[in-house]
């Protein structure tokens, strides 16, 4: 009876040892739950977006270089105007008096010229008489020279007076020009968008400080001005097509074209942590949308570059890893992605899901990007499955060779040990 008890004891001890050994053996972590996407082939478009204000392509501020009371205004806000149309008038009385004064001064100068011409004729006759007497020996050479000097002086006085007439003509021209400036006329065909002065108010004319009476705009030509960053402006060129969405007109988009790209950056908060660099861009609308007014908010989407057939993956599927942890670049000598802190180089990579539900880290070379997708130029084939999330798992936790499980919509996330 003892031997079978011993046998049972040995069997129990062996089972206990086996269970203990199995428990101590290292088990692989459970697969990570991830979102999986597929590399597809299709068109992709690089777009550059920005927000700005709608404004007229041409805006003119009407002011005067003269000071005076506004005695007449013939237009109001919103009125259409044509080139050369009278918009308003300043008090003319002082400027009319200046014209009359300048005209009288010029007439007096002309009279002085006529008087001086009479003196020239008299001294010329006197010179002829003295020269005749000198030829007969009845007059001295000194008398001839005196007569010649008198004639030269008379001619010089005529020349000076004629210059004075020209001077007075210039004064008259200026006075007449100022009188014409009392009438404010439109230099363009457009619309009155703002009136700043009412009849009876004082207009202070100055060459240094502009006193705007009203503003005109050619509303048939509208544009949107906005700013883009230095990484976007390199993809823009004049003539590129754009779509403009105006906040006040929901659900509508309007065609536009890039017309101006600033060649100088706007740098704000230079030398500080908040420093920003941007470039002003102008997009002209093909036509004025009905109901659009200057100052309305707009969003612009510029088509910067297109591919008709490209392999694309979701933008979030591409992440970065240190160059030191990867193999050689796909193309030797090709510029690397931006450096990280401390100057460390990083490369763009994706995690490809294999048939065994394990991922392999693969270096890729990317092209243009849309709002949601990214072109993969090299390193990935059409139809391959790639991990596209969650972000933390893809950016930090996931490693080459890890087992994954595709997360279905509505499932809760689950992580392996040590992955938090």
C-alpha cells in the first residue's frame, strides 16, 4: 500500500513543478489594438489655405490739398459714380479772389512791359540821333556811348518785366488750379463706400496729413488678402486656381486666382519665442459674388499641386523615428527630414501590418500632402495595410515586430503591459 501512495505523491509534486514552471515562463504581451488603413492609388492635391477679408481691388480715398468748408456733396454711401463725376465742392470764394488778384497782377506786369517798350523806342531814336551828330562831328564819342548804354538798359528792363509777366502767369495758373480743386471729382468708375464729411464741415487740406472726405471702390473687382507661413509660400505661384468661401454666404464657393505673392516676409515679435514669419497673398475673385461687401470674412483654398495617380496613406499613418535606429536611406544624398532636439536626424516611417498580424517598420519617402492624405513616393506598395493610430501608440509605443490587433469601430482600447 505504501508504493502507490508514494506514486501519487510523486505525481502531485511533478504536476506542481510543471504548473510552477509554466507560470514562471515569460509570456508574450497581448497584441496592441490599432487602427489600420490601406495604401491606395488615386489623385491627390496639395492645398494651401488661409483666412482673410474681402476687399475691392481698387480703393480710392477722396481728399483735398486745400482747406475750406464743404458747401456741397452730391453723393451718399452706396451711390454708383463714374469717372469725372462731381462728388462735392469746397467754398470757392477765397480761391476766386486769388484768381482775380493774380490776373490783375499779370495785367499790371504786361502794362509795365508796354511802358518799357516805349522807353526802348525812345532810347533807340536818341541813339540814332546822337550817332548822326557824331558822324558830322557835332557830338562826342562819349555821348554816343551814353545813348548806347541807355538803350541797353531799356532792353534789359523789358526782359526783366517780361520775366515778371511769366512769373505772374505761373501765379495765375496756380490760383486757377486751386479753384478747380475746390470741385471734388471721381477718378474712377465705382461706388461710394464711405462718406467722412458732411456739408458745412471743415476740410483741412494738407500734403502731409490726409483729410479724407469720402472713399470710392471699384466693387466689380474683388480680392481676398491673407497671410501664409514660410513653409506654404514656397508652393505658391501667380496664376494658381483657388476656391473662396465667404462666411456670410454659407454653402457657396467662388473661383479665384492668385495674383500677388509678397517677396518680403512679415516678421512679428522678432527675437522672441512668439516670433512668426508670414507672407501676404492676394487672390482675385473671377467675378463679384452677389451680395458680397468689402470687409466680409473669407476662407481661401489654393490648389498648389496635383497628382492624378499616386499611392496615398492617411496623414497620421506616417510618423518619424531616429535615423540612427534605421537602415540606410532609400536614396543616398537626399535631404533628411528636420532635425530634432540636439541635432538628431529623423526619418519618416510607416508600420506595415503583415499577414501574421505583426508590424514591420519601413522607411518611406513622401511627396505632396492634402488635408487628409499623404503621397508616398517610395517605400510602400498599393494595397499594403498600415497602422494609422492611435497617435500615442504609433508615435511612441509601437516597435518593429510587435503584434497588433485591428481595432473595430466602437471597441475600447487595450494595451499590452508596460505600454502606458
